[in-house]
C-alpha cells in the first residue's frame, strides 16, 4: 500500500483530514491548542497523567465546547511497579540549590479512576505510555468504542502492544521531547533508536498502523515519516511556540534556535528519563556531587514540593524539548499543522 493510501485509510478511520496528531503533553495541552489542531483537520490531545477524574472531565468539556465532536486522544501513563524509596539525599541536594519544600500534598490521582474517567469522556482514542493496558482494560475501551494507541520505543514493545490488542502503535524515536516511553523504567538510556532506524523496523513487522513521534516539525520530516512506513505523525515540540500553547515564557524562549545537540536526557524532573533543555537545574543533577534522582514517582513528588515551597534553583516547569525544537514556529497552531501537510503532499510520490 502506498503512503497516500495508508494516510487515506487512517484518516477515514479516525475522522481526520490531515495525518497529524497533537502529542498529549501533560501540562502543555490547553483545550485551545487541542481545538486548534483539530480545527486544522488533525487530532487534539491531552496528557492526563497528573489529573484527577474531575479535571479530566472539565478539560474534555472545554475541548468539546471549542471543537465539538472533533477527534481527541487522551493519554495515560501505565503505573510503574510500587517502589518505596528514601529521598533524603535528593531532598538535601534540592536544599543545597536554595529551595525549601512545602508539606507533602495529599495522594495523587489513582490510575483506575483516571481510566474510568477517560472511558466516560469517550475520546476517539486512549493512548498509553510506559506500558500496556490489561486485557480487561483493553476490552473496556473497545466496548466503549475507543481506540487504543500504545506508545512504543522498540520492536519488542511494538509486538507486545499488537498482541495485547492495540489498534495503533505510536513509534517514539529518541529525538522526541519529553518522557521516553519504555516499559522498563530502567531501560530509557538503552533504547535510543532514531526515527530512520525505528520506522522501517516496525513497518516490516507489524499489521497495525504506526504513528511516528519525534523530530517532525515540517513537511519534509512528515513526508519522510510516511515514506518510511508511518500512517500519521504525532507532533509536540513543533507546537510549543504557537500562541495557543501558552507555555512558560522562559521555556518558550529557550526553544528558539535550539540546536539538535543542545537537548539532553535527564531524570531530574520526575525520575523517568526524558529529553529536554539543559537548564541550570538539569545541569546541577549531572554534577559529580549530585545523587541519582529518586525513582518515579518519588522524584516528581519531591520536585513538586520544592516548586510549591521556596523553589530556589528548581525550574518552575519541566523544560521539555525534542531535538528539532529549533525549527518550531510561532504561527497559530492550525496554520502550522496545515502548512506541514501542504508541504508534505508536494513531496510524497
């Protein structure tokens, strides 16, 4: 099947006019950004890993007010196995950066409650990262008419997702900004596979459609991903400088002209490996005297407490960025999506 035929089939199946999905970036997907992507013919999204059920419902309500019944993806993190951890060394290091922690907050959102809230919201797709749905959860999504998009970083993960019933795999390459989607929390540093190697590897082995995620910021990279076997792309960093994203001004400013080699991977924000900008805070955790970040979610909870207290040298937000961040544009998100697809169509055979 040609790339154009694959795209046509995927778009028809999921109600799209263009094969562009917004990446579900937790904390950087306001309803207005998602609606702008959907208005251009793509699929809006939100990452709800940090959200209680009421917040999920409120976000979806706001999105529907703006976008009607346009396609929508909601993303959940599969919980890591419980890992009790002492965080004394990490807290002392944060203290040394000039911060003071706020009291520990109440319990965070529980995965089962989040999943049930997503089912009630009836998005086009529920996507997962860091693992797979259980057979019971996959059946519940299917019975609700919700597709399952599973994020993978290797062929083994992709085959496991296909066997588990995923309708689509999101192939996350090493170039992508934000968290690495490895099933094994410890494997992030060992799964650095680029898009040009990953996509053909998956396309030759899978029956389900593939969505490419990582370093897609213009029509050239979109067309390349489709030529290599993808049926659509998922873009996040490419949208961060759009006015609808509304991210922290300091974060947005550091994206301008950022060279591919100037992003780094770090566990400093959450304990899970992720790609971002080497801020002073991130560089501090790479010093020889720094302890290893605590496992997820302990590092994330600890960092949140220092942000809520006297932050000192703790970044106000996670400065995520993919390797193509320097090519992100500042036009409205809908214009960026439409431009990418126009340019790509002129390059596809």
